[in-house]
């Protein structure tokens, strides 16, 4: 589908940079088939402030070799430990590019969110890498166009990390085939723009409950869905929740939005707790926050809700019009549950941006 373009330009040195945001899934991707095909469709808000910035300096080799040659710098420091994951990504995407073994790549990357905050950087990180490679290909071929080819970029990013496929454009991206959603695909995500005004400026405050390394990675979590006793019903649930959410996003019904998205967050963690082996990623403080959010919503009627990623941190979702009141609530009632009193204010964003 995305064949490698023929390289027609002779360029010895070329640099390129992109920033890409993280995203927060509302319908969760949890379970997959080889290679990186999701077991159910998912949809996410594209974030704005939590992002990765990556520059690639490509230098033509004097002679092509049969190896990928890369150097990886994170926050200005050479990191050998990042190389295996990126080399595996290069191997996976090699069929879609013809220049990966003819250049030496110096990859410099940096996250804007706190290091080891428990926020996964694989989505934003692979989205930047994919953007850089696709743009390099455009610049090295006659097919150079004004804009980044977002479909190929999303396809390539998926081969790095599933959630990265949804980090390319805003305000939302939808990934995975759904019979009622036109153009939905398993191989790349599509922008979802048919949303009510209230969602266009939706807020996401991420409460950093536990910044430590997760005991069980998402890769293992996806694998454990393979023989999970509830897998079939979970995939059906996500499929149905997606149908319902698409309508809710369009009509702006916040009560129903809350009901579906909180159900998705808890179902995701229920899968972890009921797999074999079973495990728990949320912490007591995660539950304390959820209880407080429910109480606050009941007493104030403010449509504040939560969602969870594969970890203990809590994403608080709410309309922009309630920002002042919600921040006051966080600072008085929730900040004590955050490690070092840390939280990150984010909102819906527009996706990848070229860096000069
Ligand atoms: C999601 N998560 O939809 C779900 C919900 C976390 C919870 O996708 O193995 O890092 O790289 O495809 O994308 C996290 O898993 O997994 C994830 P891989 P990924 O965002």
C-alpha cells in the first residue's frame, strides 16, 4: 500500500525535525495481532503540551552497507539503551523506504514532559520518528510535496508503537476498522473531526500519582489479551462503545460521554486484573482520586470525569469553561495524591509540527 519511493536526488547531508504530541485514548486499544493490527478500534484526543521533539541528521554513506547505522541522543546525551528499539523499528519499516541503509542517522530527541513521569513517550516518540522518515523520503524523491503524507506517517508510526499511529493530527484520531465508520482502517489512523464545539477545547489534566517504572509493560499487557478469558467480550464492548461514542462526540452529550469513557478506563484495568498472570497498575491513590472526582461531580454537577492509561496516573477530562473551578478543586483536594504534588495541564492539540 505504501511502497518505497524511488530516491532521485543526490543529497549528502540533510536534517529534519518534527514535534509530535502524546494522545489519550477514550476507547482503548488493548490486544493486537501481528504485526501491530489492533484487536478492536480505538479513538483518542490528541494532546498539545506533552510532546516529543526529534531531529534527524542524515549523512550519506560513501558506500551503502547492509546495516542500519544510527546514533541516538536523548536530552543531548548518547543513549545506547535506546538503540535496540529504534533498530527494530527500522527493520520493520525497511520495506517502505529505500534509503535507510544508504545514510547514517543521528537522532536527537527530547520530551517536553518530565522524564520518568509515567507518561508513555512511545506514542509521541515514534510519531516524530515516522514523520522525519516520511518527510526525508519526500525530500529525497521527486514526489516532494508541500505537506507531510499523514497516512503513510501513521502507517509507519504504527509499526513502532500502536498508540503512535494516533499521534499525528488533531483534534482526535481513530484507528481500527469499524463497519459503521467510513474509511476506518487497521493499518493507519484517520483524523476524526466530526465533534461538537465543547470537545474542540477539551482539557486534560494529568495527575502524576506514580512516576515509577511500570511492573508490567504494555507489550506484555497486549500479549496477555491473547488467551484472556474475557477477550472476545472486551473486543465486542469496545466496538459497541465506539459506535456510541462517535454519536456522543457529534452531539456533545457530556453525561453519556462520561459514562462511556469511564467505563472504558475501568474495563482496561479490569482486563489487567483478570489476565493470567494477573496484575494491578493502579494505586490506592488512583482510587482515592476517582472517588473524589465522583463526589465532586455529584455535588457540583460539573462534568468532570477521568480516564486512565496503562498506569496509575489519572487523566482528568473537562470542558474549558470549567477550568478555573476544576483547578481549584485539584489544588485543594487532589494535589495531596500526586507524587511531589505534580500534575500537567494539557488540552486538545493539532498533532505533528515541523521544526526548523
Ligand atoms: C491506548 N494503550 O489505546 C492503550 C490504552 C495504553 C492503554 O496503546 O505494543 O505502547 O507499542 O503497540 O501503544 C499502550 O500500548 O503498545 C496503549 P504497542 P502501546 O492508548
